[in-house]
C-alpha cells in the first residue's frame, strides 16, 4: 500500500466514524489524538517510515464550535429560588441547596458531601469545599 493511500485510508476512516456512527467532532479529534500519539511513538521505533509518519502527524484536528457560557439573570435566579415549596421538608431542603449553590458556586457533588463540620458561621462565614483530587477550598 503506498504512503498516500494509507493517509487517505486514515482520513476516510475518520470521516466514517463521524458520519456513519454519529460520533461528534470531539470524539473524532480524541481518536485522531490517539493515532497521533501512536505514530509519534512509531517515529522512534521505525525512523525508516518517517515519510508516512510525518504525513499522518500532519493530519489536522477538525475545528468545532464551542457553546457560549451563559449565566442566570437576576430574574431567573429569583424564579429558581422561589420554586421550592417552603411548606414541605424537601422544599426547604431544596431551597437551602439552591441558595448555597448560587451563593458559593459549588457543584452538586460538592454540595452533597458537605457536613456540619464544613460550615463555619459567624464573622467571615464560609464553607469548606471538598472538590476533586482531594483539594479543599474555602467558599464564601
């Protein structure tokens, strides 16, 4: 198989993954990164195939659009905080969790592992946030 045919084969397979299997551009780029990693390793083992390896490594990642990050407006925040039913225990619980999430910016996983020992009330009130990788932060 000639070198250009191999490169075309890789490009074709990449398109097949996206079109037929319905994979996203992100998945396609992740697989291309794995191919690039393998061929970068192969360059050390088989320098005699440098031409093919160079052409495979030159295959660019496909550009993808990024979604704009939006935040809640004051009206949306007020509506969200007004939605739990304060007459029930679960409604009061949900209101406290929503208020804590909005006030501190904690993730749901960080909120659900909070204990009373993590809450420090009084002057300089804060909550200890146990995040990923065992990192602990103070959130006001």
